[in-house]
C-alpha cells in the first residue's frame, strides 16, 4: 500500500481505485432498492385512496393514475370511519393518561423510595413485560364479560392500562423507574432536609424533572394503543364502539371489496400517527429504543 | 438518535442503592414510616390495574388449561393434564408449531440481516442518511392491519403488483394467488411481517453503532482488513449486545404472533399458515374448546418465558465477561 492514509479516511473505500467507485455505487443501489420496497406499499395506499372509481375499474393498483379526494370524505361518512376514528381517540387518550399517571407514581416509588416488598413488586411488573397478549386473551375475554365490560371501550382502556397488550403499566413502570433512577439524588435529599414531605418531594421536585421521560412514554403508548388490532377486535365486537383497526379489518374482509374506501380509511388511521411521528421524532425514536431495552 | 448506552449503564444503578441506604440510616423512624406509606400509595394504583387485568387472567388461563370448559356451561370440569397429553395426537397443533418455528427462524434472521446491512451502510453514509433512516422506519409505525391489507393487494392474483412484476420480467410461470396457495401462504405473510420489522432493527442497530470506536475500524482498515473482515471481526463484536437484544425481541415475539396471520390468511388456506397463537384463538373463540385453547396459550407462555429468561441470562453472562 503506497497511499498515505488521509486524516479521516472513508472506511468503506478500499485502496483499489475501481473498487473505490464500485463500493459507494453498490451501497446506493441497495439503499435505494430498500427505499423503493418501503415506499411502494405506502404509496399504493395513498394512490388507491384518491383514485377515481372509473379509473379504478380499468387498473385498480396503478399508482396515481387519477385523483379524487372525495373518497376520503366518503370513507369518513359512508364507510363510518369517522365514527371509528373517534372511538380510537376515546380509547387512546385515557389509555395514555392512565399509563403515564400510574407508571410515573409507581416508577418513582420503585426507583427512589424504600419499602418492604419493593423487589417482589418490581419482579411482578417485569413478569408482565414478558407475558404476551396471546397468553391472557382467552380468560380476559370471559373476565370482561363477567364484569359487564365486554363490548365497551372501557374494556380496551382498562385492559390496555393493565398491560394485557404490551403497552400498559409494566412497560411504563419499567421506563419511568429507569428514568427516575438516572435523575440526581441531591435535589430530593435537599428538599427532605428542608422538611418537605415525601408527596411534596415528588410533586414539587421530581415531577417537574420528569417531563422528558413522560413525553417519551406518552408517545410510545399513544402509537401502540392507536395501532393495536387484536385486543379491540376481540373485546369490542359490536359496530358501535369499533375502533379503526378492527373497523378496517372487518371492512376489508367483508362481502363487498371497496378498495378505495379501505385505502381512504387506512389513510385516516395512519395520518395521526405520522403527524405525531414527524412532530416528536426524537421522543418517538427514543421511546421505541428504550421500550426495546425492556427485557 | 437515541443512545443505547443505557444498556451498559444499568448495573451501575445497583451500586448506588447501597450508598443511599447508608445515607438513610441516620434518619428517624417516623420519616421512614411516611416514606413507606407514600411508596405503597404510589405503587398501589398501578399494581391493582395490573393485577386485575394481567396477573389474574394469566393465572386463570393456567387454571382453564386443566379443565374441559366450553365457555358456556356453568361448571368447569377438571380434567388434569388431559389437554396437554392430547396435544401429542393433534396434527393441527404440530403443523402450527412447525409454522411457528419457521416464523421465528425466518422472521428473526431476515429483519436482522437486512437491518444490519442497512445500518452498516448508513453508518458511514454522509449524504441522505437521516432521510433513508426516517423512510425505513415508516413501515414500523404503520398499523399491522394496514400492512396486512396492502400486502394482500400486492399478492392479489388478478391485479396485484407482484404478479405484474413477475410477468414483466418474463416469469409468468411463477404467478399465483400468493395468499391462497398453501405452498406460499406462510412465506407471503412472513414477507409482509419482515417488511414491517426491518426498520425497527435498522434503527436500533444504527443507534448501537454510534458507540463503536471508529479508531478501531480505522486501524483494521490500515492493517488491510476488507469490508467483510472489518464488519465481522471489529464492528459486529462491538455492537454484540444490541444485536443480541434485537434478535431476542424479534425471536421472543415470534412465539405469540397472531395479528399478521389472522389478518392476511386466517391461518389458511386450510391450516397451511396456522400458528400457535391463532390456534389458541380458534379453540378459545371459534370452536368453544376454551380449556384446550388455554392449554395452547400456556404452552406459548412457557416457550416465551423460557426464551426471555435464556436471553436475560445470556445478557448477564455477557456483562460479567465484559
């Protein structure tokens, strides 16, 4: 090797000049190929959602061959996706609030207070992180029936907060506990020395510092609750309270295959998540990463 | 991007607990008393909801698995281990188990291989790295139901994109109704699931790469190591913890999969794409064999817990070694 290494060498450029060109080209081809693979199904939804019915009969899945935005409003009213949308909102918002409130308090206690049985409670929550929804869906169905909750939005909200579907208090407690553990101890100790009660320490000192952790958890719970399919599909069978996911599934597997309304409904479902993702990308990515480290 | 150094930082927290206990020792018992009361008040609401909607049904599920309950009658006939022993004569269960193994192996290796390749390529990519990463992440935030529906269109035998593509490149003989063909149904669902998962793996591995010491890679390059050697012997060992983690997450989740299969094929045609979770669902909700369905659920729980605990052990051993 005659060439002298540059101060910051491109790590993927071998010395051979021909390979120096081929390397990046191959890399771009692979990256672009996966970009196309990623985009095609998503564009197919958008394109089908705004397609003109006349054009649809000619070639249903040609991309962007015509534009008819009324499909979206048709889906909202005729397809009942407006109702499904609000049902999804009514499930998701209390779920986020509930998980955040309960997990913040429990996570704080498990991280910063000492009490008998702390480890036992912690392990109990950790167990909940590992049990899949599949393992509890059958008895939960009959339990909710006996409680008179089956078919109501409350069934999905409460079981969701409880952690049946993976985004509830076990996950929240795990994340918030880790978050509070990383906060400095000096502030709380100083407040205690000044005579603050444990409640005041939490409310006035620790909670104001918990903003970033709460933001990450809220977004993680929001997107998982919004996107979930199986639990509302099982526990809310009626049309009245149906959220978007099961509404879409039942619409798509129904007797009439109205592809444009299905696509428009999909768009209605995916846009809120996309907006939250774009606005809070940093917290979103952090939440997904932190949530993944739960094992 | 998020940092993954938290993984390594965790054990350090245990050390500070002892220091804190020491500091606390001087305080009077009344303060300790209020602290304990406050702690229970803080933990109780979360614990109650969790116990009622998660722990209780979890225990009930195990109980049901020892009965032949049909979901309707008032008494739950206790049958001991009969549900478990009769599994050995259940062909559909074996088929589901085999499909589940395929799902776990392919559904883990494929996204990890794709994610690792893309993360390594993006790592030193200067132009457009963020744009590519954002794009690849979109399938992960797409609801499963939409992934299932739109891939169903791509596989559509009459006007789906896949058959059109095959015709275009002259492979007409391969065209078929991908989800309706017993030979391809499971693979077709798996492709959709991999599409939904690789962006997540890419994101985590890319985050893991941020903590890799670049000078090590440079040194290897100067020593004449090629692209593959640098990846295999320098970079991958450095990100091994994150790599094990994403592998474990995809693998562990694979035992319990229901939604993709339910949405795309319902386990069909026939039982060609049946998996354990969907088979439990079928028993519990469609053919009124609640006891047997609960037993299948319990098997899924055991498989999941064994895999999860094995992973935690593996990670702890890795930590002790490092």
